[in-house]
């Protein structure tokens, strides 16, 4: 009666087949529950030809789309045209509305709202757990450094290309103004590529293979030139960054916000549980008095053992350098007996005492991949000792 277009309500599991442009709205009356942790709520629109879908948050915004203005016109041009559109619905949103606009006459389309378990959310959650609990080991792994560097280079090459084009483009060129906001436009292009990745792999696999080879080679060369981080503070920053990213993925992989917050707090407590337990144990022992005879050794935890080993190694190396620089040190006699005098001189001048090749060999033997083997060797030695005692 008032000229407004009818809004069709959407219901879960009930497909709608239509042949004309319409407005749709979904009203969420079901609050998220604990078993909706990895549940995906999605609206899927399949059509026989290309259509344009615009998502808004309320019916009022749908009515605003009917009014002609420059903003709506620009939005309609920038909106992607597809014949298979998927819109994720937030479980906490009260209402989600969309407009389906047909671009050609005779187009038929189907709208379906469905809810299902999404394994991708679980994979994101699991990846967050791995990054958070293994961030210390991954920050020292050369395999992870090169893998992450090449992956980042493949994803960021489009951003770098647009940045370089913007730098070499003349400031007064009309194309330069199109590059304003190029970062957001390049992110949109990345999203567009991932949406159509299957079609790209089937139709343009030659170009995709060439891009992967060129970008992967350049990224590997850059990583090889820079080398893995060796500075203690750089490694610590990388470890903290991986753990922070793990917490973000841990929270983002859960659809129910209280459960995601509880998972983050639980991971933090599990990661740092040894500290409050150590404080509680120390306070209990202090309250109970000395529980062991005087002079009995106090055992160290694995983290304390590693930290003490690194500190003592740095102190011993610094003492050795000071001794080699002192007047009592016979430099010529020592240089005549060693195999690599230049390496010894560099070490006395402050260079690292290990070469990159030695660091790589140590990483292969004692890195992430050898943790399980080391545990097996220790278990075998303990079993042999028990058999000998029997």
C-alpha cells in the first residue's frame, strides 16, 4: 500500500525458489548454546545466471537501498556479481537482511538458510592451540621460518605489487588517484581470489603455477638472505607474536563467545600453570618448615634448566672473550695450534661462536621433529636401568 516491497522471512532448512528480485530477512530467536561452538549459520543463494546480493542489518536499511543516491549507486557497482553467494550469519545477530537483484530477465534462484557443523572452525581452533603451546619451539625452528616466510610472500605479493606501482606512478597521473586506498582494494582482490580458487585452479592453472613458482622462489631467496632470527630478543618477540596469534585464532574459531573466552583463559592457565603451582608449593613448604635435610639438592624444572643453561653459556663465553683479550693470553701460540684462526678472531671480537651450518645441524637433531625421539631414548634408558637393578 505504501509502495514498499514485501520482505520475505527466511526459516532454517526451508528453501525458497523465486524468479524476481526480492528482499529477505532472517530473525534470530534462538540464542547460541554451548554445543554451537563450531556451528555455522549461513544463507546460500544459487541462481541460473549472475545476480547481485547486498547484505544489511535491518529492514530500514533495505528501504534505504531503494532510494537513489550516489552512495547506493557506488555500492551496487562495487558489489560482486555471482551465481553462488554465501553469507555467514552471526549467531548473536538479532536480524540479518539482504536484497537479491536480478541482472537479467528469466533468472531463477534459490535461497536457503542452513545450520551445520563447520570443520574449518575446528581447524582454526586447533591451529590456535598449536601456535600458542608450541610458539617457543616454532620461533626457533628453521623449517617453520622458511615455511611461514614463503606462505607470507605468496599472500603479500599482491600488496607489494600495488605498493610498488603506487611509488613509480607519477603523482599527477589520473591512475594514481585510483590507487588511493589500494591496500583495501588489494585485500578485496585477495578475498575474491580465494572465493574463486577452484575455478582459477581448473581454468588458469598455468598462470597459477607460474605465480607460485616466481613468488615462492623470491620469498625463499629473501628468507635465505635474511636468515632465521638468532638474537634472543628477536626470538622472544617472535614467540610472543605466535602465542598472541594463537590466542586470536583460538577465540576466532569458536562461535559461542563465552566458550571462546573460557578457552583463552584455560589456555593461559594451562600454559603458565607451573608458576602459580610453584608459588603455592613454596608457600606450603615455608609454612610447613624444612621438609628435607639441609644440603639436599633442589631439582630444576625443564624451563629453569633451559634458562640456566643459556645464561651460564653466555657468561662462560663472555669470560672466555675477556681472557683472550687480556695481556696474559698468548695469542700467537694459540693461533698456531687452532684450525680456523679467522673464526677465532671473529669470536674474540664478538661474533657468534656457532656457524649457521652448526645451528642447522643442531636444529635437525634437537628441534621440533626430534622431541618425540628424545623422549623415546630417555624411556629406553630408564627401562634398561630398571632391568639392571632387578
